C-alpha cells in the first residue's frame, strides 16, 4: 500500500510539473507582448523559452513511454504552439546565397566590435573584401571606428561604397547607391543610438534603419566579479546574483524604451523600410516584437539552418536581425561565420521591381 501511495504521489508531481511547464511556456511565448517595465517576471520567461521547450519535449517522451496519451497531450500542445517561435531560430532547407538570378538589393548588418581595436587596418580591409565577395549594396555597421592607424576606413571603403552616412558615435551606413536623406536617432543616457538613410535604387527609394540597442551588461558584471576575485577578494554569491539581475533587467527596460523610439520614427516613413542592426535581444522579446511590428523577419521568409549571430563566449544566440516591409520580397537571408568580431554578419537580398 505504501509503495502504491509513493507511485501515485510521484505521478501527481510529474503531472503538476507538466501543467506548470506548459503554463510557463505559453506565458513565455507572449512575454514579448508587454513592456518589461512592470512586467519583468513575464518578460524574463522569453529568455528561457528554449529550455522550457526542451522540458516539454522530455515530459512528452515520458508520458508516451508510459502510454498516458491524455497527459502526453499537454506538452504536445505546448510544443505545437512553439512552432512559430522555433522558426525564428531554425528552418529546414538550404540557402542560395546569391538569391537566384533575380535582380535585387543586398543589405548586410555587422557589429564589427571596433575592428578588434587593431591599428593596422587589416581587419577593416578583410571585412571590406568579404562584402565585395558577397556583392553587398548597403552595409550597416555597429561599433564602427573610422580610424585605422594613419588613415580613415571611409577612404578605403569609398571605392566600393561611394556613398556614406555617419551616425552618432559608432554607427555608419555605406551604400553603392545614392543616399538622399539621413537622420540620427540618439538614445537618452547611453552611447547607443540608431540612424536611417534613404537610398535611391533606380526608381525605387528605401529607408534603411541601422540600430544598436543597449547591451545586457552581463559580461561586464562577470568580468568585474572575476577581476575582484583575482585580487584575492571575495564576491558574495547573493551580491553577484543581484548585480547580474539588476544589470540585465535595466538593460531590458532601456532596450524597450529605445525600441519604442525607433518604432515611433518608422511611422513617419512614406517609403518602404528595412530595419537592421544589433538589437541585443532574442526573438519574441519586447524589442523584437516592437521593431518587427507588421514587417517581415527576413530569416523566417527566406533563411535556412540554425540562425545564431552572437558567438561571444560560445553563447550562439540570435540578436542581429534584418526586417523589411511586407511590400518587399526577400530572396535570400543568411549569415557568415567570421572571426573578426563576437558577432556574425547577416545578409538579406531584397527583390527589385
């Protein structure tokens, strides 16, 4: 009798865990619909969605092994609801990097991490060579530095990209087509910013946004903690956890405000818009949803494979994006694994009329 009671208790606990995990998964899927300010717990669930989905899958297998079909339906429904989210990270198929033979405009976004702070200019030249190889028409760079030793990168780039728009601090847009208008969008109390340039291609005009959102501050906090410990001082676990949580949540709220600023500016555009850059946030987050709006995520439209763009610390998460208006058609979307930065460049080819 005691053994049966233990079995029933264990089954009840697993069932409770199954229901609880499904609830967390569904709440996490819609966590990006609310501003993190005042809804932090709900917004944070977006960041652990991959782990929640893995948990749902394990419980699905568990109930299938026991042949408890009605209980297996709970994690199965949760996984089914996560298919659109999963398609922002992985898509079956292969990508033609040329986007077929159709004429198009190729846009690239790349956080170049100040070209590794090297002074020879070799990294900047290598990146330019890669952009030529990929036949890029419009290049948006974040964490850009124009100085390379005794020369300017803009002087080296102008032979291939004759048109250029400088943003605030570390932002730039290079173009092979004429730039007719530009605007800088500063963010309050931060070095991050956004900008746009209207680019005329034949008889079409596009507004291209280059965005660099607030960082999480997580790496900086861990680096400071490690530095203190190397000096022989102790870092209390609770203090470190509070610092990590504080920096992460402050970064989330800062990015939310910055995303709202850019989204408001996009409403004034009377030409098709393309939004790209380093959002420092994951798919389905508030920042992702706000900047996406009614536009198209290029990867979901014409990408394939496992899409990660941040490679620092082997995190391999997707935080760099290119979106476009529904009036435009994406032909190909891909990334290149380059070692010049802790980010990977992302490429999108848009069909031209």
